[in-house]
């Protein structure tokens, strides 16, 4: 603990500037990060997250925690204790996601599957609810390309329950941890393209249906995995209209899983400036809305970005160089992206005065 405290002090001293958490607080925002590594293996990176964040998104899923029906929490995220030690609240983990259902879930009949969801959510709430600021009750349930009614994703959940899985999960989450903000979370909702316009319409239609059924949804998480190759199709005015439509339904808004897939060309500085510009343009639009209450990055250092993971070759740069998707470089030094984020959050704070 003393070593971690020393590293935390060192990280602050080295930066010689406000942390992201400091700047976000002035703008009335919570700031967070995920980690796909065990932070105990890199105390300096753990200190960086602790210094810059008020929220932590643990890498855990029902599939990891319950490889069998009787082994809950077998895959418990090792970083939750470290987050608690540094006073970070939990966010951004999924209670129900079609890609991370336990293998044994598919064999259950409908009634048994409903009981399993309710028991899983109750167990998570009992263990982590007091530490949880928000959780993604359902993740990634829309996909208009599947041709299903309402633009929903064809999934084992939809096949087993119809749309009732939303009701089951959200009501279970409300019972399990009433104080934890209940989010629906999804991706590809930023750009002014035909596909993403369809996704936004599907999301708004889904929310309207859930509200009509008195499903206790409180907020929407917008994943915001941005891309250098497509961000020229970002229209700030269109995005603000979308945020207005979400807020008109009395929902809070979280920017979740934020990063920039770096396929920019040129030297290092030009690439970094391109990424910084994308962060600035996106956050300027997002933070102009008062219902946006949190920004959660999908990691803080390029060293540990999922976009640089060699087991995910589809995201690799064609030139073989590592990407530069996050605010800090591989040596944990702030980059132009950090400066752009700081400036944008400072501007958001000044607009609120």
C-alpha cells in the first residue's frame, strides 16, 4: 500500500498539471478507465489510473464469473480490490451481454433461464452493489442489419425471451442495487452514416418501448470507439440532436469505452495531432449537453490498449507500428490527446459558469 501511495505521488508530480479527474470535476463530470490487465503487475499504471479517475470499469462478465452454475465469481476481476483501495467506484461492467453468457445457460428452459439471470444479478448486487456507481444492465442488443423487428440483434436472449429479457434484467438490477445507475450500453452511434442513423433510430425506438413498459432504465452508455479513417463523417450538430433526443426521454448519458482507433498516416506528431483533434471535436459536442455525466476511457495508456493487442490482428496498423489511441503513451506520459481532452473539459466547465 505504501508503494502504491508513493507511485501515486510520483505520477502526480511528474505530470505537473491537473489530472483528468481534477479537470473533469470542475466540469461536473466523473472520469473513468477500464483495464484489461491485472494492475498489480504494473503499479505505475495502477497509480496513473488512481490519480486520473474516479470510476473504474472492471473486466468481468457472467461467463468469466460462472463457468458452471455453482461456481459464481470464479473469474472475479483482480482489480476490484485495488479500485476499492483508491476510492474508485465501479462502472461499465455488463450484467447481461449475448457474447458473454455462460456455456450452460443455453440449455436452460425459459423459466430456469429467467431465474438464472435474477440470481446472477442479485449475487453481483450483493457483492459489488455498494461500490457500483453504474452498471450496464444490458449490452449491445441492437443490430438493424439482422432484420429483426425494432432493429434488435438476433441473439440467444431474444430467441429465448423475446424482448422480455430487458424487463427481467432491469427489474433485477433495480432490486439488487437500487442506488446503482442502470444503463443500456451500445456502440456505433456517433457518425452521420446510413448505418449509424439506423442504429440511433433503433436505440430511440427501444428506449421508447422500455419506457412504455415501465422498465426502470435510467441512462444510456454510448461506447464511442472512434476511428481516424471514418471520423470525417462525424457531424457535431447531428450528434447534439441525438443527445437531445436521449435527454428528452429523461435519461442520463455516459460516454463509455472511449478511444480512437489509430490508422492515421504520417510521422508520430501528425498522428498524435490527428487523434487529439478527434478527441477534441467529439468531446466538444458530447460535453455541450448537461445530461452527459461521465467519460470512461477504454484504458489510459497505449501500452495496454486492446487495439494494440497482438491477439486481435484485425485492429493492427498496416505498417506494423503500435497504435496511439489513448491519452498517455507507453511510458505513461501525457500526449497531445491528453492536452486536447483537458482543454475541452476546461471549456465545458467554463460554459457552466
